[in-house]
C-alpha cells in the first residue's frame, strides 16, 4: 500500500511576526454599601453609650448625696441659730422683770402709788426709764386705772417722754393677767408700733397687791438688741400667724408671702423640745426655715421664723437636668 504524502507545515517565525499587545486586566474598586458599619464603630458606640449612662448615673447619685449632706448641714445651722435665739429671748424676759423690780423698789414709788400721785411718780420713774431705754412705762392701781404713763419719743435726736394720766388700760392683756400677781408678757400694738411689754405687781409692805407696773420696748428695738447673726433674716409672727416684724427684704412680694398658717403656729407652740422646719421660696430665693416659740417669762407670746438661704435644692435640680439631657 502506497504511503500518502502529508503536507509539511512551515514553522512560524514568531520573532519577526507582528503581534497585537494584550490589554492588562483592571479590577474595579469595591464600593461599600450605604448601610455598611465598620466593626470598630459597632464595638465603640454601644460601649460609649453604656459608659455615658454609668457616668451620668454616678454624677446624679453623687450630686444627690452632696445635696443631702448640704441640706443636713443647713438644717443643723438653722437649729443652732434657733437655740441661740431662744436663749437670748429668755434673757429679755429676765431684763424686763429686773426693770419692774427696780421701779417697784425705788424709794417713794409705793407711797405715791397708794396716793395715786402721778406727777411725783413721774419725777421718780422717768430717770429710770431713760437709763434703761424703756419705750413705755405704765403704773396702774389695783383697779387697773392708770396713774401714770410714760411713752418715749425722739425728735431730732432728742429723747423725751410724753405723759398720760387716768386712762383705762385694763384691756391690755398683760396688765389684766398680772392681776393674778404674777409677771406677764405680751406683744401689743401702740401708736409707735408693736411693743413687747411685761407687767408685774406692786406689793405693799404688808404684801398686799396695790398696783401694777408695766414696762415695754418697741419690737424693732428688741431685735436690734440681739446679736446681729441671730436677727439676720428673722421674722416675728403674732399668735394668730400675722406678720409683726421682719429683717428680710421688705418688698411687697416678700411681705405678702409672710403669713404663718395657724396649723404651723399650733405645731410650733405645741411641740416641746422640737423645731419644725421647711423649705420655702420667697421672691425667687430659697430658704430653709425653722420656727420656734417667742418665749418671754416662760410664756409663748408669738412665733419666731429663722430664715436661712439654702442652695441644696440647686444641686438636685442640676442633677435632674443632666439626667434628662442624657436620656432625651
């Protein structure tokens, strides 16, 4: 069988053959999707939120603790002031009784009371009243009829005493109560304002009550005589809660707010050895207030309100605002 001839393929000359350049592959950059969140963010954001809650809660608790501590300190301070003031008002009663004794035992006074000789009593008593800076002296007989009344006046810096005689002063409660032969004190309204008065009996050499001596000082003079730290932001209320005198700013807003409910008056006078306290706001100012009996000669004649500015509540407000902002 004959062999078939295969065509011979000539080898290509690659060295001299023109070639087309190969276009290199270019990868497209991968764009993150719009809702993509990195792992770092996923870890840090919850951690930051937890830390913020912990820090804010800690700040709130610390501020609350500081507020309670500050409030306790403020209450303690106002209670110390109340104790000091109670001791000073008790001393007022001692001084008033001493002036009654001085007048009663001055030579010639009892004789002229028995004779109802007003001019002679004026000569004896007026120097004593001026020496003790008394604003009022009243001498009555056993029938409560006035024998002599001296009331201090001051004009252009000159002190003098106006005289009244034969007036019926039996309506003055301290004088009426002194008929029981014991010293009595009270707050009375006069033409010169509210006065603190004390009445005591005059006894004859045979121990028969023959009259009554009443001495008085204007309430503002009484407060001025107290130590200045004690009367700072001090208010005097009558037994029915009426405002009598205050050293607080005397603008209309404050004065209208200073009325003590009878419930508070009764609580103050009825709680022996306890001091009611409360927080109030007067003309946008916060005060810690303590109420104590205004006691003279062991008799409560009114109520003293001791007002002390307080800043404890501001700490609590800041803490609450910070917490509200955190969780808003």
